[in-house]
């Protein structure tokens, strides 16, 4: 189904007002795509280590 011009304008308006959210969504999508389609075993091991380190950092901040 084609997107109406009104919907396109509404989408552009939302993106212009929510640049940080949009950037976060784009980064998250890119990361997921990399893991699901392109990562090899070495990449996954490295990512697991990075995730573990980041999780520890965040847990230390909240406690």
C-alpha cells in the first residue's frame, strides 16, 4: 500500500522533532542486522564481551 503525502509529511515532522530517537532506532536496527546476517563466530564472541562489559558498567551506575 502506498504511503499518502499526509503520512509522509507526518513522518518527516516526527523525525525532525525526534532526531535522537530516530538515530537510536537506526543504530539498533543496524546492530541487529549485522548479528543476524553477517556476523561470524569471532564477531559474536567479541560482541558478547562488549555486551558483558557494557552491562557491568550500567549495573554499577544503577547500584
